[in-house]
């Protein structure tokens, strides 16, 4: 297996707008993500960050360029159950308990799951244990409508981690939550990630979220959607709540904010 | 149900309006029956024939109920299978839906006599008419429901490569259930209408409440006509009750059942 978990090579994605117009969502985007790292993608709305995530997930095909996930095409990666997706909304099924919801991905495409387990040597995912780690042990037999929005989103994260995917793709999973829930969930996400060692690509529009979670922050700019900066975040882990108040943390936040402003200005100039 | 819930059922504010309404309607009926004996039978006569000829009404009611439920099963299953096909295959949708729409806008009362000519006085035309009347609401609602899976849910399961069959079974069918039940609430009582229309169109048929009505009205036995009508109303209500109970059981998770 290569050390590159995700490789995006000169990817271009254009959406038709109206009869003649078109919107360049991704314009010659290059990106490599090393295996086991946590990378955030940040940028103003319309910069193509969600499109980039969907292209890597195999939910959309690029108009030009190539994407590989651990040496496979996104479609092959999905077929081999190498991917996990956490969308913006929890996307839980209202008729299934939390436990059954997080266990359902293991029931589909069973052959790939079996092959994965044989190769890695460990047994099936223990969803009860994962739910306990996420603090959901008391509600795992409840329906999604009976638990809070923060718990629902945690269940969605457990559902994605439960497959032990090589690459976890997260599309602004915390954007609908309040500040407190958000910070608590960031910490739990880091704990789970630390334990399960997946590669994470995390789309966000929050500067502090990106800095806190990531090894690398990718800054994107709109019209056309492109990457303008890739910043290394050299902060010690684990990154508990006390880090959020430190001077280095704020320095990184200022740096990302500054580059984001640059991304805006380069748009205005062009 | 809580203790309070049960008690409130006994509260006069719950049952009194309906009881008063029934009394007023009954008095109006009796007043009409006194004045126009050739148009309305006295309620006492209706009650008397129901008691005296209970066997006769029960036999005919069972025949009509069998036709209704049989047609319901026939039309419902066909519609459900077609809804799955139509929602999975665009080409099938283009072929099937226009035919279904034309079938739906054609008056059933007009089709029924033709079916009797084709299939005789037995059960077949009755099942077909009842099936047709149940078919369309189930087809439309189910095919809408099968395609109502939220996009993020589909995306989550597409990234783990769920097959079409798995998507159908684990996602589409459960999400379509509330839509299906909305249709069933309409077609369960409607199935009685289908059965009666078919019976009325088959002039030579011997059983069923529709037949009983046409026979009694040709002999000017008004009490028997209204007794049969009353039983039909009861049948329709029982079918509605049955589907409501079933819905409560199966869809306890759905917001229409939890929000009271």
C-alpha cells in the first residue's frame, strides 16, 4: 500500500448553469493526502470544497484529471469498502435504533466486508464498543428522533468509523451544531481517529475547527474553485480544550484567516 | 394509553357532540319517514329486517367483503410490484405510467359492465373492478415514496457500494411505507365501493350486498335497501379501522404516529 491515501491529479469539474453558462467548481486541482493524516479543506462558499469531497467519494466523476484512493479509483475503493462518508446531516434512518443504524453499513456489500476482515486479521467491528466510546451507550436502543442533534451526528460518525475505512470523508459534519456541542464532538472525533488511524479529509468553514483538528489545512478559493494554500499545523497532540486558549493556536488561526482573505482578494482581482 | 387518556375518552366533551348529532339525524329521518313513507323507511323497520334476516345480510356481507378484500390484495400487490419496477427503471416508467393514468381517468362504472360481459357473473369481474379502483392510489403513492430517500442517506450507502437490491430493501421500501399507508387509508374503504359497483353492474349475479340492494329496490323493499346500505357503511368503517391499527403497529417511528 502506498503512503499516499488520496491523490487528486489535475482534476477539473464543471457544472452547466442555464442554457450556455458554466461554473468551474474545480479547476486543475492537485492534492495529495498522506496515509493516516488529518487534513481539512477550508474556503468560502462556492469554492468547490464539497465538490472535491464528492469527487473523491466517487459520487461525481471529474470532467478531467484523475483521483486515486489508496491506489484505486474511487469506485473501486467504494466497492472494497475503503471509504466512509459523514454528510452534513446525520442521515440516520428514522425507523432503526441507533445501534441498528450504525450497524447497517456492515450488512450491505458483505463480500467486501469479509475480504477486508480476512486481510486485516481482526474480527467484525464491535459497534456497541464504539458507541460506548462515543458516549452513546445509554441511547443505542433509542430511535434517532428521540436523541439530540449532537448525539445524532455522533452516531453518524460512529457509523462511518465502524467499517474501519482507510479514508474517512467528512462534509461539514458539525456545521449545524451549537458551539459547545461542536467542541465536545471535535474532541471525541480526535479520540476515535487516534485509535482507529484512518486518513481523514474534513471539509469545514470554521477556522478554529480546521486548526484544532488537522495536520494540514488546505485553503481553497472560488471562481474558479482551486487550492491557494496548504498549511502545516505543527501543534502537539492530543489537542485538548486548553490548547484552544494557547498563543500558538491563535497564531495558526490568524495565519489561516490571513490566507483565506488572500483567497478572497485573488478572486476579486481576477 | 395513560390513565388520563382513558378517562378523557369518557368525558362528555368527547362523546356528547357525536351522540347529539346522531339523535338529531335520527329525529330528522323519522320526521321524513312519517311524511314520505314511499321514500324513507322508518328506522324501526330497518332495524327489524336487520334482526329478522340477520343470516341473509351476514351471508351477503361476507360475499361483498371477500370481493373487496380479494380485489384489494390483487390490485394492491400488482400496484406495489409495478411501483418498484417503475421507480427502478426509467424506461418502464415511461411505458407504464401513461397507461396507468388513462386507466385511472376512465370511469370505472363504465368499465364494469364490459367486464361482466367478458368474464361473466362470477367473482372475476368483481375482483378486477375492485382491484382497478385500488390500483392507482397505491401505484402513485408507493412510486413517490420509493424515490423519497434523502440524498445524504443515498450518498452514505453509495460510498459503501450498497447494491440496488440492498438499497431497495433497506432504504427505499421502509421510506415508502408511510406513503403506502396514506394510499391504503384511501383504498381500504374504497374497495367496498368497487365490489358494490361490480355487483350492481352484473344484473344476473345472485349474492353480495350490491345485488341485495338492486333486488330489494326493484321490489320496493325500502327497509331492506337501507339495511344493506347501513351494513356497507359499517364494512367500510371496519376496513378503515383495520388499516389504522396496522399503521399504528408498523409506523410507530413515523412522525404522523408520534405527534399527537
